[in-house]
C-alpha cells in the first residue's frame, strides 16, 4: 500500500528533486529530465506553497532562477537582475497575455490590438551579460541564479564576434544581454572530435555551448566556435532609445549580431501568422530555437508594465513543441553507470531531427520500456527537446514487424553478471557488483579524471579504458604511479615518448587539488559538484572530513547527525556518503590515493559570502548539555546560519549557548559580559520550532 505523503513531505521531495535537476542541468550541463517534467514539478511546488505558505523557504528552489554559480568561477553580482520569461504554448494563452497587458495599461480592445511588438527567435543557448565600461568590455557573466552569475570574462574574450570595444558614442556604463549559442554544424563537428578523442559527446548544441563557455581554461573555449545574438539591455547610465527596435539598431551599430529574423509586429493579431512561418523555418535554421519572444516595443510601456516575480510583464515566450521524428529502433543496449545503474539506450537508424543527426536516445529505465512496450525492430517516434538527451516517445504500432519480440530487461549486470536489483521504490535496477564490476570501476575512474574532478589533460575515457584493460590502472591511486610504467606506456599503440611525458606531467600537475574537487572526484552517489562544495566548506580539511565520515558510518552517531544537518545535505544524502565509507574497498582506495596528493584546505565562508547569513560574524560557543539536539547538530545549524563555532570562550566570543549543567564557560561568559542564550532562546534564534 502506498501512503499519500503529507504536504510537508511532498514539499521536501519536490525541493530535493528540483534542486538535483537544477544541479544536473546548470551545474553539470547534463539534463536529467525533460523540460515538461521539470516544469510540472516546479508548478506543483509553487501551487503547494500557495496552499501552504509556511512551507516556502527563503532560499527554496521556487524562488531561484537557474542554478547557483559554480564556485570554481569567480562570482559577479548583476547590476540589474537577469530574469526569466513566462511561457505560452498556443493562441489562447497568447491572447490572455495580451489582454493582461491591456487591462494593466487601461486600454480598450482596439488599443490593445494596436500594441506594437518586436518578435525575436528564442535562441536555445545560454544567456550572458556583458559589461562595457567607457566602451570597453570589462566583465562577462552567466546568468547563474539571476542575481549573481559566474565570471566568464576570459572565455568570452575568445569569441571573435563579440566586440571588445564599442565605437563612440556609448554610455559610461552599459550591460548588454544576449544568448551564446553553438551552430548545429559546429555542434556536429565538435561531437565527432569528442568521439574521436574517446570523450563523451554533448547531448545537444545548448549543452555543447554551455560546456564550452564554462571551461576553466579559456584556451579550450577559444577552440570551440561560439556565437552571440544580442537582444537586451541591463543596467546602464543613459541609453536614450525609446523603442526596442531602436535598441536593436543601436546594438548593430556597436558591432553586435542581432538575429536577422527579428521582426516588428504592428498588431497583436499578426502574431499567430509569424509564429507559424517561423515554425516552418525552424528545421532549416543553423541554430536551435525553442520558441519566439514577443516584447512590447515602446520602452515607456515596458517600464510601466514592470515585472511579476521572475519575469517581465511586457514580454512572453511562445514556446514551440519539441522536434520529433520517426525512425527504426535497431537495438537496446544496457549501459552500466558509475553507481551501477543499468540504463537502457536506444540505438536508432540515424535520423535528422530538426537539423541534428540523432542515432541514440534514452529509454530511461525498465518501467519505461514496459510502459512503451518498445521492441528492437520497431519504428519509434523520438523527440529532441532542445535541452535533454533525445527520448523515445512511443512505438508506431501498425508498423511493428512480425518478428519483434518483447524486450526482457536483464536481472543480471551485462558486464560482471552480478545480480541486478531494484531497491525500495527506485525505478532503477542496479548491478550489485560494486567495485568488483569492471563497468562500475571504469566509469568511476573516468569520472575521477573528468573535467570537473581531477581534469587530467590527455587522460580521457579512451585511455582510462585501455589502461584499465592492461591492468595499469585499477583504482585512482594507480594513476599517480603511472610514471613507474613509463617504458611500457611508451610502447603502447598511439603513445610515444613525448606524449607519455606530457601525460605524466599533466598527472603531476594535478597532485595538488582543492577539497571540493577531490570530494566530487570520488563519485559518491548524489555528491555532485554542489554537494561536494557544501561538504568541503563545512569540514574545511580533508582530514577533518575523512575522520567525520568514518565516524558517520554509524547510523545514530553524532557525526551522522551533523552531516545530515548541513544545509542542502539532509539524511538521504548523508546515508549515501556513509554507505560509501562503509565499503572497505572505498576506504582502502582512499588510503591508497591520498599519500600521493596535497589536498588544499577549503577556507572561506561557511554559508553565503554576501555577509547576509543571519548569524554571520557571530563567534559562538555551546556549553553544557543540550536536551533537544546534540552538540554536533547545534554546531552544524549555527554554521549553516553563518556563525563560527569555537570550543572555548574568549574575548572574541559573541554568543554563548548554555545547556544544562553549564560550568566554567558560563562563568567566563558572564565575566566577559558576553551575551548568553538558553536552549529555548537558541532554538528561536535558529528559527527552529519550540521543543515539545
Ligand atoms: S529576453 C527580461 N530575448 O530565454 C527578459 N531572452 O526563458 C529576459 N532567450 O534567460 C530575456 N532568446 O536566456 C530574451 N531573444 C531573446 C531570447 C531570450 C533566448 C533566453 C534567455 C532567457 C530565457 C528565458
């Protein structure tokens, strides 16, 4: 029997799911779900919060746009926020948008229809803000969470079509907004190169553009052909245009590329015809678009209309349906991932879906195959929604070949043959072989050297596979002992003295690593970049983290409670981390690896670095025994709120929480005239419910 979750449980589930999807989409440029599934979950969350406002959290996912910036890049606060657009999908919804504007401005029907718009293709890339000071490009940032973005200036400087300086006249300070994209042709060429180098191909041009722009090494961006369509204006000191069309003209004069399909629309009733004509052109364009943006042309009207929540009231995106095609399913391959998940991949007769050749698509999991009753040999309908891996939508049943047999999902790992099981309510079947399964081992090694982890130049997927097969690299520590095999390496096909030296140098260059990268590299389930960062900031040094994690293996331990209490971690993720450390293989692999490395301490603020965390600046001591939580949990909560927690009371201390039988520290706090709180007051300060 399945129980209906309480609103609070459902809220927590949605928050967790959306945060994970955000991380996959923005943090790893690797979407996990379709737009529709994401939008539905987000909508459910917003509606739930409307019914239960008490569930809404200040920094909850419902109030975020995009993802928090990647800590590896510098952060830049946008002078004017970078917002999002509301969507419509058909004429009715567009008509509602128009009447909302008419009502807001107090216009009659004829006046409403007379509103002038500018229509621009909605480019499926990633948005960028370019700051020009006295006509010179000084900063370029991604959208990030809408308020703060990542500093990608060095990378943007490598894009030749973006002007470094503007011809006069220009205002002293100017932010230009636009969309960075990769053309379909360049995307295909890049993916061919990726495959040749044994690297994972990108799912679509948007991900390729995002992955190329968000490179820590700008010389990599320079080798990736990116373009920009400029469309918007951010903060500025004195741009004097009166219409959006004039603004687009101004952008062209400064040397920006404005999308040539942008059009003036003189009556709202002309919109559907424009949508239809652009939808027809869409498959032949050399870049992906996922809709059309309609913007009120007159800037004064834009100003009057203003914004609601995350989006302007004066603009709307009319989204196109995802591009679809029908092709033959040749085979279903079961891939084994780093965490043992068996993922079915459809091998397709290659087909052009809106300008991109697709030969593989995801089938998600066992239940999906059963739901679709998809069989090798079937004709299948596939979809390439701008930003996810192509998906199989269904079978063309009338065309089923007589011999097509139902697909039996294996209950054993296709690689190591260990039993593959489904645990609890998970839809995924996992190989139980752990590190005895070569597929999982190799995937973990590939993850270990990947770009966001150790990022070892010249050690891609293909070399890892061949070194693994030759027995040269079985676990991460072996990578740092490869120099012992220099001669053998030099004799391998495709290698020579120079390339081996280069590889060994690249490995040496990575013997020093930051703590978040190191934690991420271990490939612990559910520890992506963001969670690795949270752990690193909390524990600060490898040895503190390592010690705490060994202690956290035990379910009821203080360290487990403290780990769960870290904002953004929670009990489910804490359990995954504990499960990793509970495996002897993993502990041994770590002990084998760490002597080869210098893992830098992660100093820096515990929560946000704007100084706006509620307890930031406080130096706290907990003394005596607390009755409603452990000391470790109290410490974690205080740190999460921005405080620094120390063991002893000194002149620097600003707050002391007194538990039962507080002794000499309480005395000292009184002597030094330091503010003290009892446990109930502490709970109130931390925003926790009153203890019953
Ligand atoms: S205007 C406040 N115009 O779509 C107005 N956005 O879903 C914000 N986009 O974040 C955007 N083409 O990344 C605008 N011609 C266009 C666009 C465009 C693509 C993207 C942009 C934005 C997202 C909103």
